[in-house]
C-alpha cells in the first residue's frame, strides 16, 4: 500500500471562518493595500491584526 496521498496537513490550520461587511471606502483601502503588498485580502487583514495586537502589548 502507498502512503496517504493529498496535501500535507498544515502546521496551523485555519478552521474558523469570519464574515465581514465593509463600506466602499474601506474596501477600496483594503484593495489598495493588497496591490501595494502583493498579498491577498486575508493576508493584509491578518497583518493588520498582528500589528494592532503587537501595539497593544507595548
């Protein structure tokens, strides 16, 4: 028998899903950031959360 096939298990799987409602201006800002950093919307949001959280600890 061959070992299991498919994608390897993630080290930190993203199992929680969150829906967000944004106005046009905020979405435009988010899209500007995604273009600047060449990342997805989710990656930019995660970066923002980490930045705000690190400032909270100071």
